[in-house]
């Protein structure tokens, strides 16, 4: 199997997993705001960590995809 295709596949999977983390985090935060009591600081800080992890995975995936696509060696 070609090494570039494997790395490109890993970059795409990383991008998708990061996007899923961000989507789940925003969904949880939106569901929590409709309740009677406001979200606690711990809940918001944990969701913030998950969204930062998702953003990091998305950016790593985009960088890997772009590096593989523009590398012509």
C-alpha cells in the first residue's frame, strides 16, 4: 500500500473525529442551556476542553491533508 495514501487516510480520519468532538460538544452545550438551572462552571470547562481537543484534531487533519496533497515527491 502507498505510504501517502495511508497518511492521507489518517489525516481524513483525524479531521472527521475532531469535527465529531466539536459537534457533540456544541450539542451538549445547547441542550444544557434549555434547562431550568444554568450550566455549572465544571460543565462548561469540561466542554471547553473537549472543543479544544476537537479543534486541535481538525487542524492536524487539515495540515496533514494539505501537506500530502501539495507534496509532489
